[in-house]
């Protein structure tokens, strides 16, 4: 695992040893990141993120933030990013609601 010295990765995050996390990126505790993935500078990965293999998350993207749905009441939901996905700069992908319990 390649963690930049200025990244902030929670020790409970489940990150494959081949993952790269760039400077100023933040990875929360309840996060799983698969083999060969790359997290760009300034990206924020909140609790509930399930990121597949060979995913590229570009700088300043926000993954698995709380949904912007007024029906959301803090339930434990997830964001699932499939293998070989590219998330470009400044994209936001929020967690699901009780409708499906996930964003996929």
C-alpha cells in the first residue's frame, strides 16, 4: 500500500496492499478499497464506501457522503463502486437511502 505522508487514512479501513492514496486524501474507518485502485489528491472517502478493483478516483472527488434526501435519517447505507470505474475530478457520489440501502 502506498500512502502519501500527507494522506489521512483511518487504521480500520480495509485497503488492499496495492492501493495508492495520494496527498491530502481522506479515507474513513468503514471503507473497503480493492486491489490496484488509486485515490487522488484531496479525495474524501466517507464511511460506507465499497470500492472495487482498479478504480481511479480523481482529485477532490467525494465518495459516500450522507444522501441529500430529506427522508434520510442516519441509517447505515453504502456506496458501491464497481471494478474498473473511473470517477473524475470533483464528482460527488453519496450513499443510498432506505429505498435500496446502497448507491451502486
